[in-house]
C-alpha cells in the first residue's frame, strides 16, 4: 500500500531565544527553515517468525544525526568500491527481472564475506516456491560498497555508531529490529548494475532485523522496492522473500492490527484479500474462487479466513497462514503462488530472439529463439505456427527455417509464429495464463524477395 512522503520537523528552541532573535534581526535576514526531512512508510518484522508491522522512517539517514557519520572514503584504487558482480545472470536485462544486492558494513577486505552472504541469502529466497521454479526469469547482480568500518550502527546496542557506505542502522524509528538505510546512497550503488528493478541491502550483522520499502518508483527512484536484512541471521532471509512479493506479485499483507477493527468499505483491489465469504466468492466467481477447497502448501485448504489487509474483521484471506501473514512459514498459498508467477511474467520475457520481427525474412532464413530456463512448478511449451495453423512436428524446436515448417515457395506473404506457454497447474486464472504466454511473429516473403530496396 503506497504512502506518500510526509514532512516532519522537530524544533526545540527556548521562548526567550525566539523573542530575542525577533527583536534583534530584521525579518529579511532570518535564515529560512531547513527543508523538511522526507519520510516513507516501511514494513518490518519485530520478531523472527512473527507478523509484520508498519511505520514511517527517514528516506535518508543523513537526517538522523545521531546515527549518521561523516563517511571516510578510501582511495578508489585501493578498493573494489562499486564493482559489479554476476551472481545469477540468465539473460539480457531487457528480458529479465533484475535484482541488485548491495552490502553495507563490509570493509575493503570483507568483500568476499559480502559475496558469500549474498549467495547464501539468495539461495534462501530461491528455496521458496515459486521463486525456485522461476529463477530463469531473473538476473541477480552484486555491487561492492566498501565501508570504513565493519558492522552497522545499532549493533549490538543502540549507542554503537559505525561509518558505513549506505548508512544502515538498527533502532530506526526507535525500533530495535528495524534496519533502515540511506535510500539515495542505495540508489547510487544500485545504479552501477546494468539494471535494478529490485534492491536487497545486506547489512553485516548476526543480529536479526530488516525492513521493506515499497512503492519507491512513485517517489522518483528507478526501482520499486528495497529490502534490508542482516547478513548472518537465517530468519532475516524471509523478510526479503515477503517484501519482493509486494512488488512482484502485488500481494497484500494478510496480518491484522486489533485497533483497525472492522472493515466497512467495499471490495478491495488486493489479489489475496476480499470482503466475500466462501459461498459469496463461489457464487460471484471472483478473486480466488478457482482454488476454493484445494489442499494448500501452507496446510489446510483454501477458503476464506477472516482478517487481512490489517483489518481483523470484515476482510478475508485465502488460508489460515502464509508467507504474507507471518514469517514462521516459508510458503505462499495457492492464490499467492499464482499471483507471483503472473508477476514474474509481467516483469520478464520468457521468449526472445535475435532475429528481428520488424522486417520480412526469407523462407530459407533460420529463426533461432531462446526460452528462459524455468523448472519445477513451471511447464513451458514451445509451439510453432504457419499462418495461424500449428505445426505439431516442430514443437520444442528452438531453431528452424520457415521452409522446414512448410512455408511454400508460392510467391505469397506468410507468417510464422512461435509461442511460449507455461502450462503449469499452478495457474488457473485465464488472465494469468495469458500473462504466461508469449509470442513472436515474423512476416515471410516466400518468393525469396527481401522487400523494397532502400534508396
């Protein structure tokens, strides 16, 4: 749920000082008030395995003077600061969801430890379905951020201050387990990677903590979400898995606040929240009605369980528990899993080719295509068509000439289409099925003529 930045200024000045300044200084000479410090809503998880909470935090840690320090910059030649690494690159950035992992609190000689932590955390995340099955639609980059000191502010206690590249710190907004970072600094490092759709900041700490910033594109940043998490606590990986689901799957939080009481509004746009009971949902054929009654990977069956989108009453969620409700479970429910798969295909292309589709080709030209390597839950299928008619014998081929598909040398113009369709049983909604189906079409000059000459 996107919350606009708000302005917060705290001023403590004695009344006598204000009066004295007003009498002694002309109005035109008074210094203007400093610009308000921008703030944004983030999500955090106070306890390992617990439910989430939300609060407002500063966008930049320079505004938190007791926690920020003047950073010592090492000579560029002596460090790998800003170096980009390839943790898992499966295709061009134009066809992939790009995740950038940046470390904070790692000195020049600790960058190897950062790379190990990045690989470990990403392995934790991709051990969860459907991240696991759809890794082939993602690129993962690392960017070295060299800090002057090891560790981050607020670890182990609130009075500890560290000079780090991204200004990460525990005790953000007076909340111990909430790790904030300077988003402008995060953005400057993330920009060094070829592309950044999502960013993960790994803070050098054994202490559990993290946070999730979402909706940052609306705030002018080139990426949508930032997840922060501690490096050497196993539970912190779940924070990033949950936060990415907001940006990619457009999933709502399924936990509640007692103070919110009963929802009295209409139906929500959230994929995994609804005002309808099981009977109403089935009758109206809306939201996750296709999954009702199915055995769910989270345990139990899909139904309508009261309490979701922060309201304990009047709004229902698909299952009793899921990764979108608490971090004591590492599974999405079936409707959430389907939403995540839709998001992966919305953000990435499973099908690509170096043979352009904007110009006509000859029937003897070889068409080569690439299909993203998706596994597990995924069931990709490659089909070829000539003038809209399927060529069954060509199923699964990644390279073929139109002539071999049966395009005749009759002097006419024909079309060749290749279709990549994910026929996984994890998709039931026709709209999601359409998201998971991609096509490329070429115009074929069957006579051998390449088309009009350019003058």
